[in-house]
């Protein structure tokens, strides 16, 4: 490592950054190495204009990638800081003997979004409290079965009715689905059949089958089962609605997800109520939340995945 140039180190750090989660696994980021900095820019060609018309989830995803980059840097002896100006995140690095490696580094490559139901076991409340310490202000949790959690389940169901009745939402979702190995190899992104637990099919057939499943009733049946098996629900909220706020929340989210996976717990997203402004406002008022609910997670216990979501190559996300 001592002999590597900063550019070579930067490529290693970027390989950890791109392990971050992103909406529809769209991977909406570009990286540029400039001197001793790495500049992260949004890749607007990966926008999700229907489900994420304000780019909130896009900037949260960038925040997740930024957090991975900064955690990985500590493993190579670099302290780092970032600034967000003119639509770009500029991360500066300083080699330091006093730099302590972040223990979350060990979980960057194994973190994954759990698919399907949880085991149904309850997470001890003390463990939930340790998760909240990551950012007590942004993270709010609700144990399953409470009035608040039941309200969230109803909002997820209402979100499904709205989204699954929206042709544009379904068209966008379908465009990010990958139906077989060749389809995955061509893109290295998106929501893949093997990760979601479906058999491989030719593209035209997969589209037809999935179209018939994208209905409010069938989506609610699936979500009811997952909701019932979750131990807790977790809302992440921002103070404001700026890109800076969303990037900062993405950093908190990634620390939370790495901690969850590193502690033998599992999580998945049920973000519908945070994607539909009327439902988001309802969450604020009914749950008496001062901030803006931006991510809704379920927490529980689950096994290792059979397949992991693919990532585009480091070279393809780097710009000169
Ligand atoms: C901001 C954001 C929003 C997301 N929303 C959802 C969601 O509503 N439903 C869902 O199943 N997954 C959601 N995901 C998870 C992504 O689909 C997942 O991160 C991606 O497929 C890559 O898989 P991995 O997390 O296992 O690496 C979201 C992720 C991010 C970062």
C-alpha cells in the first residue's frame, strides 16, 4: 500500500463506495480523481423521474456511497472531509498516522438488502437503542404491533395502492428489472431476478409475468407478510429538504445499514410512504415528527442471500 499512488488508492476506495445501496439499484454516481480529492457527482442519466421526481433518493444514495468512501479511507490511513458545492461532493483526503480504521469497514462488501420475510424473532430493545445512537435525531424506531407500527403498515398499503395503480410508476420499475443472466451482464445494475428470488426468464416473458403481479392486491399481500415478520420499523428523517440534507441522511443511513448487517440483523426498505408527498405529510402529523420522513426501513432477522445485487465496474463509473 505504501508504494501506491493516490490515484491507485482512490480506485480502491471507489470500489468500496459503489457497494452502497441505491434506489432500484440504479447506481446514480460518477467519480473523478482530482489531485488528492475524489469528486462524486450525480449521474442524472440514472434518475428515477417517477418514483423519485425530486431526486431525494438519488442524493441519499450518493450519501451512502460517500460514507463507504470515507469509511474505506480510514482503513488505508486517510482522514477525510467533504464539501457539497455546485452539485458536486468534493472529498479531501489527508494521510495521517493518528487515523483509526473504522470497524464498519468489515461490513461494506457484505451489507445487503434482505429480500422476503424475516424470521419473526424480536430484536432486544437495548440493541435498537444502540442503533439509534448512530444519529438519535434522524432515526426513529417503532416496535411491531404498536399503534404507530400498525399505522405505518396501513401507509405502506396505501402507498402500494397509489403506486401499483400508476402506469408510469410500473413502466419505470419494469425498466429496471433484469430477467436473466445475460440481461444482468449487459447492465450490471437494476433489480435482478435471482436477488428477488424469481426464476430466470426471457425478457419479454418476464415483463409479461411481472406486469400481472404489479397490482395493489398482490403487492399488499406480499408486504403484509413481510410487515408481520418484521421486529421493528425505522424512519429516517431530515431537517430540511435540500440536497445537502439528503446527502447527510445517506451517510447516516449507510452507517445504520452497515451496523445492522454487522450485528447479525437484517433490514429492508418499505419506502412507499416516503415517496408519495401526501403520505409523507401524514406520517409527520400522525407520528408527530418534526423532521421530514425520507426513508422507511423494516428491521428483523434474516439469512444470507443466495445472490447479491450486481455493481457496475469501477472503470465505468470513473470520469477523467
Ligand atoms: C434511497 C433508497 C431507496 C430504496 N427504496 C427501496 C424500496 O422502496 N423498496 C425496496 O425493495 N428497496 C429499496 N431500496 C433498496 C435497493 O433496491 C437496493 O439497495 C439495491 O437493489 C441494491 O441492493 P443491495 O442493497 O442488496 O446492495 C432503496 C435503496 C435506497 C438507497
